[in-house]
C-alpha cells in the first residue's frame, strides 16, 4: 500500500533479506502506524515481554521523505524514529520489558538502553564463547543489561558440548534464562536446572547489580583461564567464577584470589555445584586476608561414580559470605 515507506531509492532495484524490506523510520507516519498497531497488539494479547530484533542490513540508505541534498541525515533521522517509537510504547505500556538485540554490537548502545534495558549480546550461546563475550561486554555495560541463556548442546553455532553446570555458571553473570526444549531434558538435567534457578534467584541482586571485578582475563596469556567476581554493595556476599577452557594432564594448582574483602573479617566459603558431584575441598571459614593473598584452590572434580576427572570446559562457582559475627553493624 505504501511502497514509499520502504528504505531505498525510487526506480531502482532493492536488496531484500529473508524476502523482507526495511521500513523507513525517518518518516513520522511510519512511526505513527507502527505505534498504533503494536500498542493494539500488546493490549489485546496482554504482552509483558518483547524481544525486538532488527536484523536486516540497510544496504540502500535512502529516504523518499528527504530531498537528495539531505540524504546524509538519513541514519540519524532513522534512529531518532526508532527512539520515538520506543518512547511511545514504553510510556503507553510501562510494565512491558523490551529486550533489544545487539547483532554484533550494532544496536547495543546507551540510547537504546534507555528504552530497552536488556540486550541480547549474540546468537552465539556456546558457554565458552559467551564467557569471552560477556567478559568483554562488561567493560562498557553492567551485568543487568546482558541477556544470558543456557542453551542446548551440541551448541548450534560451534557444535561444542559443554556441561550444564558450566553453561549455568556463565549465564549467572547476566540475566539468566533457558533456551532449550525442557520436554526432552533428562530428570537429572531438570533437577540441575532447578538448583541453578534457585541459586540465581537467591542471589539475583548480587549477580545483576553487584560490583563486578575481573580477576583473570581470557584475553591474556594462553587464554585458557577466566575468572571474575561479583560482590554485594555492602561487601558481605562475593561470588567468584573460574572457567578452565581446556583440560590438560597434570595441571598446575589453580588458585583464584578474590578482591575487596575485609582483611580482618571472617568469611564462610562454599562451592556451589549445580551438578552435585564435585569434591569441595575449599569449604570452610577464612579471614579476608587469607582469601585475597593465598587464594581459593579450584579443585579438579572427580565423578564419584566413574572416577573420571573433569574434562574440557569446566567451571567453579564459589560463594563467599561474611560471617554474621563479623558483619558490619551499619550494613
């Protein structure tokens, strides 16, 4: 009905993707049309969450609403139209959570965060890849903005098979979700997912809004180890993750040193294991200076049934909690 609403110059062939064309968001009438139709749909279907992808590339950047001499304004006016649409929808439907899509970083920006406070970092949901993606993203954005999901294995992008515990540990450091067919999951996996969800819900505020500290960068050295931590703002709860990508024979002792603890305070240390099969030699109570200087030993896990050691792509999640008697009386 409105061919002029498509992005692209008139009287020339356009480049569709998935048999789709891009609507010209630089045109106010396009924004009005979409706002009306989408608002009606949200109300009618009682929608409270929208994952908003914008995947097609704009290969013929041209708006029929602009004179030829003003086509240099196109991309600016286009994104201002996107913001205008978001602004109307978020004001009309304040209880809807909008999640944007990064598409390799193309729309993961602070302007979009104002309207869609959560973003999908990448369709690459492999746990090892995601650990690196989330680690790098953390330099610009907080954990609460990162949609982080446990997905099925073999992973659809890499073909890699990673333990469910590792997939969960990585996804904890963002907005945890699951994207897999739970109707085909084993009873053991379902039980493990329940333990993951329970742990995450109990510590959601620390994971999403806590102070993030990077301990070991996967972008340095041989890149085989990554570790980081989140801490509550009062410092009473710290959660450390250590990811070892490849297993090696006779590996050196791995000690991870948390940061920001009170040297004279006593902390209870425990290993969270959603798979419930790892030996926990690090549990106990330690002073903050012990933990920060001597570190926490990351044990090699052994399956008690088979005696088999951990293989590749293994993660450890350590919970450090300040003992009540040493807690800050002002906290």
